[in-house]
């Protein structure tokens, strides 16, 4: 569905996105684009959505270049970053205007409006003026606009910004439902924990460079060269004596009722620890990985590129 082949983007002398290559397959699913502000997420999404042509390399969506290509743009839905809706205009009137700009009119337009509003759960509140809508309601209206023409690729740039926890969960559920119905969703965010719950594939960007891609587990496997901290609750001195005999141990520190082990290649040492505990050779009550999560993945990977 989407292929970037060493695609880059320059803003004059400034390199917004270094040569980047990745692919998204056909069919439904959610891909998360992660990175701090200034990482190049919006630059990449502008290339994918056809707002700008690449400065180098190629971008193809549905097998064609998206820039100024109506046949491609007609199959893309875009929810850009920011909330710049006309405050005094009612939601349904604005949505109808946007549908007309998309080439819809008459009965097809009314059917598209009803379908999109029902999908985002705004059918009974669309007549409110935007000034009376909550942030979450306005975000749903923006998503309804992107869905009017039933796109196969849906792109959202930082959609969770400013949403309360309930609105975030509602948006996540909605995106999962769209993906299950066959829509390919590409969503950017710096909210790592939420993206980890939402996506089936992750792209990590930092300073305009693609650091890694894959599932959370696949990305975590890239980090075997970095020590990982594990808190082992049990008899501290017995655990420490066992740990110092393991070649993967990088460091340890004793706590009151536990030991924090800094280990390399946790996939190798964890089975041995579990076996020793199961056989009664190691008095362990609990095991708590301290940094086997996406936040740690991002911090570790960015250390190599600072």
C-alpha cells in the first residue's frame, strides 16, 4: 500500500527527514509513528499524504506518487495536527461543506455524512457549533471528515494531543475498529505507552532518522547489547550469589528485600533464573522487569544517536 525508498524532505537548507525507507502492507492494521517533537514525524506524513513532494528518493501510495495525484488522494484520509475549526460554524454544516469539496453532493453526500457521523459516534451532536464542542468531540468531527470518502489509508498526526483519558480511550477503540474493517491506519504520537497499546507495528523516528521498525517485542530484541534491569524479590544474598555466577550480569545492587540485576541478553538469563526458582535452588518470590517497555526502548535507541 505504501512504499518509501530513501525518501527525504528538505526545507531549504534544513533537512526535515533523512533518506528513509519502509513499507506498509495492503489490508487493515495500525502503524504507530513515534518520536519526540522535531523528530520528523510531520515531515514524513506530509510526504505520505501528498502535501509535499520528496526532495530525494521516492514515495508511492497504491503504486503511484501521491503528490498532486487525485487518484491517490481520493483514497487517503488525513487528520492533520492542530485544531483550527471555525468556532461559530455548526459541525454538520462544516462537514457538508468538506464533503462537497471532496466531490460529493445530493443523496451520496447525505449518505456519507450519516455514515461518517455514525462511525465516530457524533450523529446526535453534529449540529452543535464547534465553540460548544469539547476537544474530544471536535477531534471526532475531524475524523468524520477524513472518513467521508471511505479511504483505504487513514493518516492521523498527533491525534491524542489535548484529549482527556476518556476521549483518548474512545479514539483508540475507534481506530481499532476501523483497522478491523480493513482500513490501514498510520498514526503519529509522542505518547509512547498509548501507542504501544494501540499499534501492531511501530516506527521510531529521532532527529529525522528512522531508528527502528517492527513490533514492540522485535524492537526490544535489538537492545540485547544494552543492560536491562530486573528486580528479583526473595532472599537478597542468595539471589546475589547466584547472579554473580551468570555471564550476562553487568551490575547488581542490594535492596531490603530484593536485588536489582543489570543484565545483558535477558532472553538467555531469564529461563535459567526461572528454572532455578522452580527447582527450589533460588528463593525467589517475584520478578519485576524495570525497563522492558517501549519507553526504555526509545531511550536506549536514542542514546546511540545523540
